[in-house]
């Protein structure tokens, strides 16, 4: 399945002509950024507000997460057939004007622009044609947006897989560092005990010193053992890789697993007994943070 980013942009437009000859360009623009849920914002002329429930339904069907802004715009490209109002209409307007002026002598007569404006039903026909075309146009924009989000999702997938590979390599580097640190500390304990014996009158043979050093080294090894953390980290890496290859809606699941990776990397750093292990922990946290930034954009 495809992995979709929540970031994308798409637009679609079409010429719309009404039955009475008026035409316009109707456009739809979609902008999408990351969000925990599906958050829809509509920016469009008031004439299209009645279509908002249908537009919302189509967006909900096509998208799952993201802060999505829908902008609808209209550009009147042609107003053909500017017709003179028919005589019957003009007669009705004259009679209405005469009746009004009989009661209100100071009332101003109708202007030519006002009379032409009363033919608004022609514009209503164009608006109806635009509203009829809008759902199909939005569907085109959603398809284009999904294509753009899929392209970005593919890029995110490649980045995350590269980070997973880097974390796996760091885990391999960390694994042999702990036994080496324990052995180094055991030798230090032996030297410490031997030095203490040489500076005192107490008698303790070499075998006893080694046994004491071994006891101390064992306790030390338990404190710095990170085998469990590395095992859990590898398990998380395998699950993330499996999810990325499977695809689908995995943003929230990945976000949880990234938190778990960060926890294991932190624990590894807190148990670090050598500079090498500390460096590995820091490098791990850098990669995990890079993954967190990318995962925030996955649907």
C-alpha cells in the first residue's frame, strides 16, 4: 500500500457556461499540512456555502489526516448575450415605479443599471451551473492532492528506511562495547585491590583479589547491561520497517514507536560507561529525532 504525506498542494479549474450564455472560470485549490486529525477549512464565495456539506463529505472520504484548506474562486471570463430586458418586464417595472411615485412623489426613478441588475436571475443560472460543476472539480483536486502526497510519502519512506539502517548499525556497534567495558573495569578492580594490598599490612593472595574483582565486575556489569534495551530497540526497528513496507495509514503508530525508540536511546545513554557508548547513544538520538520530524508528516 501507498504511504501518504500530509503535506501537499493541488488545484483544478474548468470553464462553466450557463444556459443563458454567461460563462466563468471556476477554480478549486487545496493546501494540506500535517495535523493530528482531519481539520478542514473552507474559503469560498457566499454563493457556494450551501455546497459546503457535500464538499466536506468528499474531503472526508478522500483524506484521513491533515489540516486541509479548500479555496473556491470564480473568474468571470465572458458575459455573452447582454440582452435588453423584454418589454413585458419593462412594463411591469414602469407600472411598479408609477405606483410607488404616486404614493412617494420624491422617490427617484429607476436607472438603466438598476433595471439591468434586476435581471439577476441570469446570474443565478450561472451560479447554479457552478455549484453543479463544483463537486466534480473538487474530486479532480483531491485526486491531484493525493498524488502529490503519495510522491512526498515515498520520499519520507526512503528517508525513514535510511535512518533505520543507521540505527541498526549503531546497535551493532554498541553490543560489543559492554563486555569490553566490563573486562576493562575488572582489570581496574584487580589493580585497585592489589595496590591497596601493597600499601597495607593485610594479606590477601592474588586469587582472592581476582575473586573480589570478579564480584565487583559482575555487579558493575549488571548496572551497565544494555542488552535488554538493544533487544527492544531492534524489535522496534523491525516493526517500523515492516510498517513502512506495508504502507497505509500508519502515522499514529509510527509516532508511538518513535517515542519508544527515543526511550531506549535515552536509557542506553544513561547506562553508558564509556565515551564510545555515549557517542553511540547521542548518534542514536540524533537519528531518532530526524525520524520524528519525518513521521509527523505521515498520514
